[in-house]
């Protein structure tokens, strides 16, 4: 179901990690507005707060300051890069079946087959699956939720080229909102129609595609060299 026009609004958001004396504020004063139809890439080096931001807006960790709200009729599905949403002792087939018990076994196996998990592999415990198999198992679960907003943290990690291409094509065709963090430049270039970058503890809205962002960064570098 299509979401409302204003999908997400966050104001004055600050994020911190750690406890006690080791607690560190990663970013302050963030504003984030997401509109229907947008596919937004959150970029920046490791450790700046990309994953923490995505966790915070899924209410998995608290904000240090600020607030946010999702719009009406917005149904989110979150992909965590560590795949901790999967139970290590459950089999791949039960990861689907336990959440969607009204499905027949043949339907569950068909869904897993779409992400290249078939045969005896569907009865393997999650803990023995390869990194790529865990990703595909999680993606098969996500396909059933019927969400209109996807929050994805490094979704192409551990995937082979064929699987990355399949995810690319699926997200290109997806009619809802996508908010994702990724270091995969080609993936960002293919999917994002808006780029936001963590710079010096702030989230900077570039209000452009990745190609335009790269072109702007190149011009800025040349200007510095010639300056």
C-alpha cells in the first residue's frame, strides 16, 4: 500500500554509543525528512553513525536527543547487516514458517528457492549457513512482509555478483521508499535518487544523485588543487 507523502520526519537527532565514561556522541542535530518515492543512500566512512542512525529510527537504540516519527500507513522492514534478526538455532525454513504459519511447506520452500536456498539447505540451522546464505534467508523473509519502506544496512555484504544484481533489480522496481547505508558505490549509484553524507558529526543532505555527488566532489577537489 502506498505510504503518505511525508514518510518520515526527524528533528534535532543526536546519536551516542557506548556506556559510562566510554560513551561517545557520534553525531548531533540531525534533521531527516523522507518523502514518498525517495531512495536515499546514507554514506560515510565506518564508525561515523550510519548503522546507529538506522537502528535508532527502528527504535532498536535510543536517541541521545531529538525525536522522529513515521507517517501514517508506513510499514517498515529493517535489514541489519549482522543478521542478528535470525535465530542461530532455527533452520532456514523455520525462519520463514514461524513468522508466517499459514503458509504451506511448498510455499515456504518456493520462497526460499527464489533466493537460491533449496534441497537440504533449507533444513540447516542458521548458525551453519554461510554469510551469503544468511543474507538470502533474511531477504526471503523481508519479501513476505508487504512493507512500503525498507531500511537496509549494508544489504550487499557477503553476496555474490549475481545476487547483488538481483537485489539491485528488485530495489529499482520497488515502488516504496528505501533508506539504506552502503559502501558499495555501484549499488548506491544504481539505487539512490538522493544522497546524504556524514561529515564531522553531522548528516549533510546533498539533495542529488550519487553521480551528481561524485561530480561535485571532483570539482571541489580540482578547485582546491588549483586554488
